[in-house]
C-alpha cells in the first residue's frame, strides 16, 4: 500500500513500476459501486496482479482481500493506494495486519528534482561536499512552489491556482466523504492558521482560540490534517533521562508550497524576506530529511530536544542507539558556539553521533570535530 496526500504521484509510481498489472481506480463511480456492493465479484472480475487506486472508497474490499491473500500467499498480487487515510488505515490494521507493506509517500524531494536520486541519507553524507548547492534565491523559489509533481512537470502552471484548486478538492471531497467535517469555511481558516505556525511548538489552546473553536475540536482537526499527511508532528525525544524536558509537539506542514499559499505568501521574494523565512527553512529541512528516508522505504526516527532551560535542538535523528543532532539557522555564517548546544547524548542516554548546522552557507565545512556546517541547498 502506498499512502500520501493527493497528487504526490502514487498512481504514477505504481503504474510505472508495475506495467504488467491491471489498474483500476475507485474514483470511477461504477467501479466504486461494484466494489462496495459486490466486493467478492469485483475481485473475481479484476484479477491479480491488480493495482487498486483510492481504495479508501471501498472498505468492503479489505476482508475479501484478506481471504484472497490467505488463500494464495504469493507476494505482490495486490497493490493499493489511497489519499484519505482517516478510515483506510483502520481497515488495513483490522483486516490486513501482517499481510501488507505500507509505504508513505510525499512530494518530490530536492534531490529528485536535481536528478540526484541516489543521494545517501543526510547522516551518511556530512563529509560529502561535492554535490551542487542551491543558492538562497533558488531555494526559496523551490520552497514557494512546493513538491507536487504537476507543478514541476508543467512549469507554466500557476502555483497559486494549483493550491486553490487543491484545497477546494481536499475540503469538498476528503472532508465531506471521510472526516465528516461540516464547517468547511471554518476548517479552511483553521488550515491557514496551522500553516502560519509551521516550524513552531504547537499550542493547541492558543490555536483553538485563534480559530474560535474548542480545544477538543482543534485536536480533532489536527488529527485529520496529520492522518491525511497535510501536517507532520515532531515529538520531544523519547526515553530522555532529562527530567527538565518539555513534552510538546512541533508542527510542520509537509509541503512548503501549500503552506506558503495557505499562509498568504504570494511570491518567493515575499517568503524569503518575510517573518516566516526561518520557520519555512526549518520546515523544508524536516521535510527533505523525511523524504530521503521514505524514498528508501525507511521510516526516520526523528524528534527534537527542548528543556525548561530553553536549550533546544531542532532535529534529532536516532539510529542504532546513536543520536545525530541538527540545528537549522537562517544565516550563512553560524556561530561556532552553536556546536556546543548539539551535545545532547548524555541527557538522552544515547551515544553522540556527528551532527550539523543546516543553514544558508554557500558551501559545507567542519565547524568542530563532530559538527558540520551543512548548506540547506545540499539537502
């Protein structure tokens, strides 16, 4: 199963990867009716190998799929995709647990757009300075445009129009059909408020007050945005031995282009010179690191560090009981003293790995024995 937001290329990926498989989409009303009213007949008519797109529209298929794969355990018979994960993952967990591999998918990464699809993970290339670096102007153009494939396949397509249509589709189809959110205008305002807070510590009470809704409604709407991969949350590092740790979530939009449109930044220049420039840099960094892992079929163990003494590290990647810390700065010349703030292994009870200051530097260079200044244009 390939999951992710609308229009990130799930169907295209499956069709190109599996040219021999039959493709059906439950966006087709006739196919959806057959799948929901006669799921067994549907799977008898459309035989494996089969790609079923937008499977969330026919939850009735899941128990029949379970029977099919229990009868014949040959891998790769069915390939599923869906953009509305509200109820879909519940059905997957109930019917297909242990029978399906789940691959989350986001928009195009900067490395994909540069043709550098085999780039190692960030923690594997801190000493690799040979790759091309985007300058700040190009970087903010990319952030403002976002990672949806259609915006890069059709360069003349206006991002403002694309995102307007995208959000209307999300509000009118996904929320109506799956999430049962009646107040679409209120939800759109909520999305705009969330986008304006990307890269920040989440304060649900303050967000609810700004949106004129209850805290419980804000929590439910945040859950909808997170489940549909519109937003991503980073939690404070788990297993911490530091009793002063602040246990709050940080909120990130998963696409900076969508975030910019919702927050009202109508040009790359306005975004680069505006008050949210640093928050968008951090959002971009979190998303690019995440995509690097997802594009390898891996799930990153990412968190952040913040204690009551106001010590904070933006991104922690934990692998093999080792922590790799990263701070994101909207500067081209980070202070050498920042390197000391990345020493967090002790309070976390982990081994200290190399880390970096991800910033607007034009080239990479070592800041200390364990900390690299890493251009954000290299992500």
